[in-house]
C-alpha cells in the first residue's frame, strides 16, 4: 500500500512547473543544455516534449548546418527539425548571402559552411577579399594568422560567427578551442575589431530566433547553461532566462531537474548585462 507521504511526493515531482506556462516560446541552447559529449543530458527529450511547437534551438555552433545537426539529434532520440535550429555559423553565412551579395569573402570554417556558402552564391576566395568571416576553423595556424592579419590591415572587414573561447571536450575538464580564441589572436595581430559577431551574447542569433517563433522578447524564455553567453545575451533583449548546469546561479543541474523547478525564469537586470569573459559551451 502506497503511503500518503509517498503520494504527496509523487504529486509534487510531477506538478507542471510555473515557468512552462509563463512564456509563449522558448529559445534553447544546445551544448551543455540538451547534450554533452555527444549524448543527451537527462531529461533533454522530456524538455523538448514539454515545449513542443514552441521552441527554437539557438546555438553558437559554427561548424554544423541545421540539416546535418537535426539528423545527429534525431539519432540521439531528440526529435528536432532543421527549421527548429539556428546556428551561429549558418546564420552568419545566410546573413551575408542576403545582405552582402557580390562581396569577395574569405571564409575560415568547416567544409559544411563552405558548401552552404557556395550553394547560396557567395564568392569565396583568398585573393584580396572584401570581408573575412571567421568561424571555428580546425586548420587555422600561424601562416593563416599572418595572412588574415595583413588582409585586415589592408582594409578587409572582419565578421565573426561566435565569441566563445572554448567548449567542453569529451572528457571534462578537457576543453576544445573555439572561434573566440582565434578571434583574439586575429584582433591582437591586426588591431581590427569585428564589425559584427552573430553568436551569443551578441543579439543577432537571438533576434532571429524570436522572429522565427513570431514572438516578442517579453513573451520568450531563454534556457541555457552559460551565464556569460546565454544569460547575458538574453538580458540584452530583456528575455527571462533559466540556467542548467553547475554554476552558482543555476536553476537546476539538468533538464530533468529543470522540469521539477517550480518557479519562474529569472528576469534580466542591469547587473546581468555587464562586460565579462566569454567561456565554455556554445
């Protein structure tokens, strides 16, 4: 026979959290929020089911494109369509195709981004580019740094997909260098700052997520794992935020824990929008 105490505990655990009904739509981070080391975090599938039809993934990933990433997530048991994924690298390439057609562009990034850029009609090349788009480029080295720094000093414009310095490796505390680390080297050598950064905590990626959901910032909630990217980016647009992970200001350690968190998302304040370091996951 089940005791009354056990029944009360079960009812509490499965009570629908208040934050789930307080927003019309959700902007979800991916790495560290839904997946880690190539595997779904506990409760990730349940979180997606709870916000079904009301979410867009907004990730600082600058390697994949949405179609390929959707296939990877579905193989993990996370049902997401390409239309529900916004990635910093892909967003940057599509923005250039729409707003800067005809420019000569040096793209430093993955094969997937190069393929997308060519399919969209961008003019890619290394001879006297008008613009350098810097993404996570695992082939980046000393000779490339020298080349890019001098291109920028001779007038080429710099745009960057995302400012993250690292993301977690497969076996934490191992880390993997990210686009922001390359950006810092390029800026230090050239003296040229990027004219635009697409990923969080900058706002272009989040603004596109709101547009795709068809909602205002006040009607959204951001769910992420990184105070310096997810929380700060949301604060800049006035979007309440929920954080998962192990930091001091998180609401739960995993998506499963978040589904048991009974309160509301944290409203952004001026204090959350102060300059800081860019760290960790996309």
